[in-house]
C-alpha cells in the first residue's frame, strides 16, 4: 500500500467520530450571495460538500441568498436602487426581479450543481407549501418581508424522502402577496423551527471579527451571552447584523451550535464539520 493511500485511510478514520455524531442530524446551511458570486468551481465544491454530508448520514438543508445577483440584474435592466435608512426599497418591479433571480436563477444553479451527483436536491421557495409566511416590515420599504411563521412540513417531508431541500427566501402573506425575506433571518428561523443540530452561515469573511478590518481579531468561539454583549457594544455592521441576530435566536431556540465561516474557502463546510479544530466562529448557548 502506498503512503498516499494510508494517509487517505487516516483522514476517513479521523472523520469517524463526526460522522457518528451527526448521523441523522439536520444541518441548515445558509449559502450567501457573496460566497456564490465567486468562481464557478466554488459552487461545484459547495455542492460536493453538501452531497458528502448527505452521503455520511446528515440531513443538510440549504438556504440561499442572492443580493449581488439581484443587484446585477437590476443594473442590467437600468433600474436605480433606492434605499431607506440603509435598506433596499423593494417596489413591485424590484420584487419581481428579486423573485426571478432567487427562484429562477440562483436556486436552479445550486440545485443543478448538487444534482450532478445524483437525483438529490429539490428547489423550493418559501411560497411552496406555506413554508414561509411573511408580513411587510414597514410601508416605506415596500415588499421587504419579515418571517411571520415557518411551516416546516414540506422540508420534513423532503428530508424523510432523503432529499436535499434548497430554499429561496421569498415568502408570502396570507393573501398570497410575495415578499423578499432576508436569507440570514430565514435560515435562522428555519433552523429553529426544525430543531437543527447546527446552523452554518457561509459568507465572504472568515468569521466574526472584533475589529472588522483586522483579520487577527477573529473570534473563534463565543457564547450567546457574550455575543449579545458584543452586539450591544456595536461590534458588527451591515450584512453581519442579521447573521448574528439569527445565530442568537437559533441557539436560544435550541440549535446546538451556529457557525459563521468563509464560504469561499475550498470545502469550508467539511473543514468545519469533520475536523476537531473547526474553522470560523462558533456560537454556542
Ligand atoms: P452575505 O452575502 O454572506 O450575507 P454580507 O456582505 O451581507 O454577506 O455580510 C458579511 C459582511 O459583514 C462581511 O464581508 C463584513 O464586511 C461585514 N462585517 C461587519 N462587521 C463585521 C465584523 N465585526 N466581523 C466580520 N464581518 C463584519
Ligand atoms: Mg447578507
């Protein structure tokens, strides 16, 4: 036997405790719009990771964003973005664009990348089978929605059929009006509703930093209480805020661990799940 083959066997044996620990457990993975917009290989590698998780007995659920992709199409259509107190105003036309991009493009791309490995992934939006009920956040923002309720039934049914649900975060209110929902918030709410073992955010930075400009200030592990204090002290800005808030919500609701990692790092998910040291930031109750 070659040394190379022996090293491969070692890798598998080292992964064994993690495979046993996460057997049958639900892991919700939020794949950020910024992580997706990397190289094409990134999506293929992400798909491999998800399929590997599923192949060793985990039950992954993918929730994805697509902010940059929505912005790109708006620009191509010559539509001026409009902001109200830092948040994108979503008029009826913008909502149509967001829905087309998220459900018709980003969701399809992820589903196809996974299904290269077999008939595994099923794409759905929060509108399907009443998964995400939404309500308007504020009249000024138009069709920006908050999660009102999660009806996890459809996701559980897909998981029980050994499928991998891939969720685009458009929700609908009781009258059928659609809303664009922040994917970080939706991922946290979904993880809480299903009682996930882990919630993982794949983004474009290696984890939470005490100082956003200083890579040396990475926070490796943090308790929910410590994290709430850092939030109150204003350590996090912009796109990190809904992630942090959702991590806190999810661990308070019983999700064991929430993680924030750099989705552009090849096989970030595998490094987090199958190695003792993990990567990125881990939030625990
Ligand atoms: P995604 O597409 O994954 O949702 P976002 O751009 O919305 O990505 O959120 C990630 C960004 O949050 C980072 O690129 C970073 O600029 C920003 N951020 C703000 N404060 C912090 C912090 N304290 N630590 C790490 N990132 C931070
Ligand atoms: Mg974001």
